[in-house]
């Protein structure tokens, strides 16, 4: 998609609607026609696609040499890629050393295959389900802070090892973008600064309050010098009829995202992308039309 800002506007090629349409049975095995999903994403107006490295383990044929070669060919035609490093069963913050070390190994293995397409960014979750569980605990804030200090220390060790491995493989540290997840943003930024990584701002996670009590605008300003990618979707955190309701991964306009303010702070930061809609393709297209006036 062309736009005056030069932004790389993309979408994930792994929504539920896309996967169900791309699965096929061949020689008794379930295969995913991943290139078809990528092509469909591009045909619908996006010049950037985010691939999921979880498929390296779940459906390994998704990253066959033939598929990689097709994506390299697409790059020659102006399409760019990013990669979301594995998150399923990954615990980079685990206090169990065997689990933490195995998670590091599992995260970096797909890079040996995917680096052939030279992704603009590799998006990384520094923490997993354990951190989310701590975040949701109804406990004294000081106790939770102490828990997060331990988890952040473990995550920091993991990121150090991941950055070391990936730089040895030719991946500059700034191409590794630590995502704002259900983990204190201050800790994520601290780790990124320590190892000269980038940050991926996930708008929905911040609006839902997962990363602490900060606004999207403040989050972008805090990391503007190392902002590597945006995951764009709407979300809200509200009290409805006396109970807390949190929803994310909504199309733009269905949550509390101030689109005008969001793009204003991006322009001030000089950011040109990639911006990846973490939505199904239909919602991504609808959301793209809502931001057309800002492009």
C-alpha cells in the first residue's frame, strides 16, 4: 500500500480465519499453505507481513526451502517481513534453569532458516505465562514488585544469550524488538537498553493495562530512539456493571485507541515502520481504512 508517510504497513499472516483456509492434508500429514496466506495479505493492500516462528515447531514444512525462496522473491518486489519469535511453551523468565535454557534454545533455532529473508525485525517476548500469572495476582504490590525483579533478572540473562547468538548469526541487536507484553514496561525497556535491542510497542497490550499504568504516547516517547516495530490493534480496560472488563485484539474503533494522537507521536518520533495489524485479515482491512486519512 502506498502512503505519503513511507510507513511499512503490515499484517500477520496467521489469523484463525487464514489458518483454517490454508490447511490441507497431503500424504497423511496436515500442512499449512503459508505462502498462500502471505500472498493474500499482500493482495489485500499490505506491503509488510509478519511471520510466526512458532510454526517452525508446530508445522515445520511451513518454512521449507521452497517457501523461503518464494518470500525472498517477494522481497525483490518490495514486500518486507518481520518474524515473531516463538512464544508457545516459552518461558525466558523461568526460575527453573532447565526450562529457561531450553526456552532460549527454542527461540533462536528458527533464526537459522528465517534469516535468509532478512526480516526487518525479530519480535521477542521476554516473559511468558508465569509473568502474566504474577501480573494478575491479587497481592500486595510490593510482593509483586519483588516477584518481577526475579523474573526480570532471569529474562535479562535469556535476552543476553539470545542477542549473543543472533549477532553471531549476523542479526544486528537493533533488529531484535522486545515487545510490550504482560510484564512491566520499565523492565522491558531496561533490558532492551542493556543489550542494545529495540522495542515493539503493542498498542492493545498497553491499552489493556498489561504493561503497567502508562499511555501509548508515553510508552513511545520513552523508547523513541529504539522503537523497532508497532503491533497495532485496539483494546480497553473498563469497569462495567461493577466488574473489570479487559479486551484486546479488537479492530480500530472498537476500543480506546486515540488514532490521531497515536500517529502524531509516531510522526514526532520519526518512525516509519513496520506497523503490523495483529488482527484477522478482515479486521485488518477495516482498520486500515480507518487510518487512511493519517497516511
